[in-house]
């Protein structure tokens, strides 16, 4: 049995996740074939009973129009809500809701990044997914050697990895938090890794930061770049987009022993913090107190490593998910 996916949908930050799904599909007997894009020249020649692994919010409805009906779909986030945060267009939001409803309705097997995302979409559209699997977004494996980088936990070096332009990333709010840290504590530094260098520089100047660096590096160099950092920011507003999200930067930070300071709006990570040590949640009321606590704490590399290793054995465990997804897909196919 053959299943197709679209190479044009692949991005560096999602390849890790998708490759786990693709490997599991091969484990259960699928012949996985990439298609360059949605060009009709590729699609007209395919039999209508073909299977597709889809990831874009437009994919399923477009393929349905062409007569296809067998889809395994990864719901990456909340496309309509995320787009509205950028554009504030009610028309676009309604149109995207039509696409998302079609994805929920016609997906035969669904991947969600959190139970919160599954429950929100199910409630929103009144459609409960019959066959599904939950796996958080992550794109790193553990780097134990980074935990023992010389001086790592002796210096108050903060980092931020990600976009400086996406509104849900709260880049300006993160800079304001760090600026307050600079004013209250000595010998701090912020390392920013972003593809939006010009925007980041202007924002840092507006925030009147004193000790910071900004770089743009390929994804494969991020882990080494943050190996010397002690803390990492993931700041989000109290919004449904964040309530269901599992940003990949959490796995990037933990993999290199960077202690995350993140907003409690990220509900899936709140649960993770309750189960493991050295993860710090903040809100608008307690930010200064939590960060003061972090800066006053002496962190032992081996203890941090043991805590984060447990997370990568379970919550971010590639082998664990591969085994579980393979079993779930095998059970699903047996019922078809």
C-alpha cells in the first residue's frame, strides 16, 4: 500500500516530527512516496483510493475536490486562530475554519500535539476523532555533554530561539522581562537566535537592552550555540493558541540543559513542570519572584541532566513514540 506526502510542506522545524510518522508508516507496510507539490501533473495520475499524509490546513479539502478520500493528518496548531492574531481578518478566519472543519471531518487518522488541542478542535467543530495519536512538537535529542559546558550554570546567560515577528512569540514582552532582569541583577546576558535579525536589533534598541547578542544560525547549529546558556525564555499570552501549543523550543532548551522560564499559558508544559524538576512557569504577577528564585538557585549539572533525561525518555522520547505510533497505526489499519 502506498501513501504520498508533499515535500513542499516540509520545513526544518517539522522534519523531525514528520520523520517519526513516516518511519512508523513504513513499519506497518506503507510504501511512502514524496510528491514535490500539489501540481495536478503529479495528482491526476494517482488512483483515487490513494492514501496521503497531510500537514497543511488546505491539503485535505483540496484533495477531496480531486476525488481522494484517505488521509492521515497532522494538526500542527490552530491555523484560523493563529492567522487572526496576524491579520485580524474575520473573513479569513471564517474561510480557514471551513478548511479546518474539513480536516477534522475527513481525516481517517489524526495526530495532535496535545490533548488540549484535540479537545479544543473536537469541541469547536463537534467532531470527535475516532483514530488519533498525541505527540508533542519536538525536534531535538538529548545532548548530555552540553550540561557540563564550562561555566554554564555559573553565569546568568539567558537565550531566546525563534521568530521576532510572529505575534504569538511575544518577542517584545520577552525583551521587557529581560530588561527588568538587567536592571535588578548584575552580569546578565541575553543571546538571541532568530532569522529576523533586523527586527530583533530594532526591538532590542527600543527596549534599551545593554547586554545582548543577536545571531542567525542554521537549525543544526542551535544546540551548540545555546550549550553555554543557563536559562531560556518561552513567553506566551493567555490565549487559546498557546493553551494547546507545544513549541519546539522547549525540546531545544532541555536537550542542551537550558533551564526554561515559560508562561503558564502553555498548558501542556504546565503539566510537564509538575512532573519534573528545573522547569519554571511564570505569569504576569509572579515573573520577578520566579526569576529571582532561579537566579538565587545553585544548579548541579548532573541533577539537571537526570531530570531532563527522564523527559526525553518519556515526553520527548523518539523511540517510545515510534513504537507507540506503529502499534496505533497497525490497529487502525486492521479495522479498515
